[in-house]
C-alpha cells in the first residue's frame, strides 16, 4: 500500500475533517473517495465529449428503434 501526503492550510483541513465526519468516514477514506470520484467524473466527461463530437444530430423515436431492432 502506498501513502500520499497532502498539505492543506488550517481552514481547508478543518473543512475536510468536517465533511469526512458528516459523511461518517475517516479523513483518509473521505479524501480517497473524493479523488477517485473526481477521476471517474473526468473519464465520464471525456466520454461525453467524444460522444457529442460524433453526434450527427439524427434522432429516432422509440417506435423506430424498436422496429429496427425487430422488438
């Protein structure tokens, strides 16, 4: 297991401690979850941008999709 050190000013540290307590988590668990959530958000955002770039603007109604899928 690896350790990562992070320096915060007193105000920011107090905020992190408070939010961790409200979430019912230890500070390390809270920070780890927040960092990993941020990474997931960035991956989702990148995928969204790629999808939007490929969007040709064409739309189909549900009945058309079901007919194409023969459902």
